[in-house]
C-alpha cells in the first residue's frame, strides 16, 4: 500500500488524472473501474480537460462502475448513471456500448449480479480501479462486516451511509436503502487500485486504514492484501497519520 499525500484537493485530482492518463498511454483499451461520490469529481474534471486539450483518448476504453442504488431509474437525477453522465461520460469520447453500470431496476437482481461479474471477467478484468472511501470504511457499497469473498451483490446500506448520502436527496426518506455493488473480491481482482480521499472528515478513517490491521469492520483494510494500491490523499485527509 503506497500512500501519496498531495497539498490539496486540486493537486490530488491532478495526480489521479495523470495516473489514469499514463494507464491509457500504456493500454489504450484499458478497462477502468469507476467510482461515484464527491471525491472523484475533481479527477473527472481533470480528465475532461485533458480530453479537450487532445491529451487523452477514451475511444477504446471500457468502464465498469462500482455500484448503483436499487430502485432508481437510470434517468433519475440521483442515480449513479446520471451522475456518471453529468460528471464524465457526456464530456468525453467513451463509446456508449463500452459503459457498464449495474442496473438498479433489473427484474432479476441475482442474474444482474452474475451477469455484471461475468461481463467484467469477459473483458479481461479491471485494469485500474478508482475508489473513494466512506466514513465507515466502505468501498463501493461494501459496508462494514461484508464478506471479503463477496462478488457483485445486493447490499443494505448502513444508517451512517444513508445519513452521509442524504445531502444529494430532498429528504433522508428518499435515500434508497439498498444498492447493487461490486464485491470486495471483484475489487481485489483489479490489477491496480487508486483509493482517493480528501478533507478532514476522512482523516480518521484514513488513519485507521493505513495503521490498523485487516478487519471486516473496515472493508477498505482488505486493500493491504493487494499488491498494487495507491492511497492518494490530501494533507487534510492525512492529518491524523
Ligand atoms: C458512496 C459511494 C462510494 C464512495 C463513498 C464516499 O457511498 N458508494 O463509492 O466512495 O460514497 O463518497 P464521497 O466521496 O462523497 O465522500
């Protein structure tokens, strides 16, 4: 686990963009694992800038998003599908048929999970996975005490996660209580992982992640077992290290 501390959110986002850019230089048809939440928004803005300058090309990439809320139609403003369109996909040259986001409105969730997992495998697995981290240590929507062996599955969101995500909804009642998420095992199969965190609010969980042992009540701690992980944080998120 390599920890890189950047001065602030802007420089953190720029560094993450450089890592994605170099990944695409090595392998233009890379499979990218993408995350939602506020943390990667700066990275996505930097990638859009690079694209507009002609310095990055997404025409051959394939993307798989980590997760999606259950019960929100794709065109709902709060769906992760809408989030990705607005914050990245509508502004770059990714091919429409190369975008994968779990379907939170699937008729058969079991098949949806199995198909998502096998689609990742049939594309050769994820080359570079971008992660944020929840205040409770979740990655994707893998909440504390998730099984480390879990593949793409249906999860019930923790109270803390519902509370944290209510800022995007009109009221807490509107926050979906369940989601479909890549599992820890799916994430761990990625060839490279970048976990990003910014701000003082993440300082506690980052300190636990870096200093503590691997334990199921801190899902991100499993990353200690991965050979190619960068923890990319700003000074505020690093303030308790
Ligand atoms: C959500 C997402 C996670 C994300 C986390 C942190 O619950 N499912 O993938 O990492 O929130 O979000 P933020 O970056 O807004 O703190």
